[in-house]
C-alpha cells in the first residue's frame, strides 16, 4: 500500500511500532487498522536517497492491507501489449478477496 | 526507487518497454538511464486500488538504480530504538556503492 506520512505520523510510528499515516484529504492522523483491526507492526523503515520517501517493512496483522478486501492494493496489472495511445486495460492479479470490506468497515462503500 | 510519472511518461513506458518518468522540478520527461546507461526494462506494471500509484517490476540494466551509486535508493534504515521526539538517526544497510557516480554522470555533484 501507499500512504502519506507527516512528521507527527512518523514520530508516532517509531514510538508505538504501529504504522501511522496522515490523511491529506481529511487533515488527520490515522493508525492503519484503527477501523479494520488490520494493524501493521513495523519491522523496518528505510528512507530513500533524497529523503522524501519511506519504505516500511511490516507484519500485517489480520487478513489484508487493502480497503477493498485484498491483501495488497496492487492487485491489477496493466496490459503492456496494448497500443500506447489507446485506453489502458487492466488484468486482475492476486486479486482474491481475503476479507469482506462491508463486514470489516461496517457499511457499504465504493471499492 | 521512487519517481513521478505523468500520462505521457506512462504511455511512452508502455510503448517502449523502458521506464520513463516526469520530472516535476525540471518540467520534462526523462528516460531512466539516459545519462547513466542504467536503463530499466519493464516486466510488469501494477496499479493500486485508487489508481494514483504504480508499482514497476523491472530488469535493472547496469549496476544500479540510485544516482548515489547504490543498487537501490533505500540504503539507509531508521533507528527504531531512538526517542520519538529526538532527531532521527540512520544506519547504512545494503549501501555498498556498485558504481562511481562521478564517472557515470561525468561531474561531481552532491550525493
């Protein structure tokens, strides 16, 4: 998964060992798994050369990280054989749902 | 490594099989490896659930992807045992230089 952190989210992640992020749309900190229970325990955090990206290696508690019910958010592959100037088509890969998001999040939403 | 793509960079990546990106600071498209020769041949592109992030699986031609001379840009790990409110310290991990950036890029620069 990909999410945004600010300085407070990073400090809280280091302090607690749980992955915390910052929602730019909502303007709030959030702990991964606070709704779903699918907490991420942090094993390692790496920073990239220009120090504007972090790579978290985590132990994913619960069934999956993606709000759509999949283990990973990256469950679709781009068809690379398609004409570059046309619409891009996608193929589902590793896309089995490992949990029911309506049950986990408590209300139907667009996924 | 992490880099930005726009629609043209993505189309050119699909068309050529080489990873193309878009530099927001320079306002130009760039092909990974155009200076260094360290081209990335694309094996697979995945898109995330909300379709604002792409994950490229590539064959890295040449020694490494990072402009600092490392294979990966993520060659430093955050010390997780440090106090959360203090400065963050880093440890070098998998940080051996696999090429000399001054030789590859032709002039000394800050890395």
